[in-house]
C-alpha cells in the first residue's frame, strides 16, 4: 500500500465509529472471526481497545492483520484501523487512488 493510499484511507476512517471493541480477553479466535466478517462487509473498519485490555495496540493490530490477511492503516492510542479489499469486484465500496 502506498502512502497516498494510506492517507486516503485515514481520511475515510476519521468519520467511522468503532464497530468492534477489544477487552481484557484480548485477541481471541471469536474476535478474529468477527473482524474477518466486518472486513468482508465493509472493507475499512475501526476497532476500539478498551482500558481493561493490557496488550499493546500495535501488537494486536499486527496480529489481527496477519490473521485476517488485512492491512493496518493506522494505530492511534486505543484505536486501530484495518483495511481489506473485498474479493468480489461487485462488492467493492472503496476505490483506492
């Protein structure tokens, strides 16, 4: 992903509300499955890390990225933004520059 594409996705993510929250149980197989489903439906998602989660946000973002075959757009504090292009061209909502 180029820096221009990443900047474009960051701009889109600014208006997104977090749709998944990570709590004290951290990254579980169930959470990974939920992230996978959300990425398939939306392509770009924002994840919120709750205060009771002791793991590092960047480490969790990297782990989720590897497990879901997505890309980390950004990690700011307790917010993670992931992007994965839809497999089906008809379902693609985001066109990268």
